[in-house]
């Protein structure tokens, strides 16, 4: 069976097929208005009314023979649609089942990590990862272009148009997030700025910018207009929670339908104990750090960051990788003295453990918390790095929310 790309535009449907694309499956990318129409039809909110046929004929008049001949005949089908009325925003905001949970989304180089938590008790509902092969395919295409085309044809990467491919990848990411929203009845929390992507990921950053603009408020009017049209509304003001801004003032908790937090440190902070070992070591007043037997390091309290001393447990990174495959138990560092930079390097290497064998389209990087008192420093409780980052993202937002009294 041949597969073709179906494009939906103002003039209707058009099919594009080429030999190299016969075995590829393309996502159906719709404009906001047509996407809303398709959603209504699938949800049964739009019904078809009896239609009618219209025949149109075109004629030509021959000046010599003074005769009229039919040159063209067109057949048109007209079918009106009737839809249910949409509830007012105020009523929908109070009764919506999506306002009781938030889902943190970590945008990565191979897919996304997610973490779902309740707003009332902050309980963890579920967390996991979703691999999106199209992301790696985009990265691979960019790298191949730089390796071959730029070297042989002297073509700059900026002169190649990846816009259609970016739009396709963004559509797949957005579809995954929408499915998670529907499945868990939760609204997304994304990262506002992306600075932890691998080198050469400029195209992926553009993809994720489009994803963020789909769910969150933007400073560009045209982008906001497109988002409002796609979600049938400008914003949702949460009826039960308010938000504390950077200045400490209480403001309405607005959703568009998603929201965002700053991405700084989400891959460094532990979702279990909340400790950011890198930040603590950088601000500590110690010039050197003694490693005691068992790989334990004590870091003095840091004003505004940690009120009590933090004990870190350091391992040989190679032994951690081996333990993940059941070969041996991790070995702690020997007793020695580390400089600040050496300790920061050790924490960075230990915090995110790359697997010994890594597939092309998946990443099983593991987060190992350096805090010796955290359960996520124990091998049986290690987390997937993307899941940890997603949980940090959603908890950052939840911690800034305040319940609104019912009489307000």
C-alpha cells in the first residue's frame, strides 16, 4: 500500500507523493480553524444537515456560426453543518475536570519526560517518558547537512529551509502533550527557556519554541492570536488557586491553557529532596572539600540555599554504569581532597549517568542524587533523568500556588 502526504488548505485537500516518500507516514497538520472543526466532528458536537447538489455549466458563443456550445460542466456539493453552543468561559472554568492536576513537561533531545501531580495534596499521580523518533530524525538531518553539504557544496546551514520539517516535528510533540492532557486530565507546565539542549540543537530549539507558544502566553500578538483561536479563548483564570509572582505579590493563576517556569537548574535539582548540589557547592565558603571514607563530603550551610550542612556521597562513575547492568556494586571515591571545580565536575558526571549501551532513538540516562540522605542516591531508587526534571518543573509551579478561599 502506498502512503501519501495529505495537505489541507484553503482550497481543500491535496495529495503529494514521491518515490522517496512512499514508505513514510506524515502527520496531518491542520490550521487552527480546521483543527477545531475536526475536533468537533470527532467529539460528535457537529452534525451534518441534508445537502444539495449544484450543477454549473460554462458556454462559448461562436461569432461565425452564431452557435452556443457547452465547454465545461461543474458539480458542487453543499452540506451545511450544525454545532452545539459552547459554554461560557466562566462556567467552563469552574466545571472543567482539567483544573485539578498539573503535568510537568521536560522537553529533551529524544522525546519528553512528564510528571503528573494533584493540586490539592501535591500527590504524584504518574511520571514517565515518551520517545519521539522524529526529534532525532531532525537532529540527524541537520548533522548530515553540516557534514556533507557544507563541506562539499560550501552551503551554509542557515541557507537551508527546515521550516516544514520543524513544523512536522512540533506537530508530533504537541500531539503527545495533548494526549497526556486528555489521558490524565491535567494542564501542562513547560520550561520557559531552553538552555540545556545538546550542541547544534538550534533547529530543535525553534521546534520547542513553537510548542511553548502553543500552550503558553507569548509577547507576540500574532502568536497569541493563533493560540487563542486554536484553544477558543484567550486564557483560563483558575477559580481555586492564585499565584505568587517574583516580587512576592499574589496574582491570579492564569492558564493559556498551559503555563511555564524558568528552566534554570531543572536538570540539577533533585525532585525527591529538592537539593541542588551544584548550586550549594558553588556558593559554599570552603576552598577545598575533604572526601571521607565511603565517598562522603560535608558541605557547610549556604545562606539562602541550605540551612544545615549537606552530606554528599560520591561514587566512581564507571562503577555506577556497571551497576546499572548488574555487573557489580558501585564503588565510593577513596579518601582524598577535592578542589571546588573538581567536586563540581564529579557531581555533574555522577548526577546524570549515561547507559553503557545506548540505542539510536532512546535515552535511558539515569539521575543519581548526590545527597547522601536522599533515597534517589540509592541504586534501587534511581530515576530517569527526564522524569526527574519533569517532576522538578511541575513542583516549582505548585509551590508558587496558593488556595483561594471559596468566598473570594
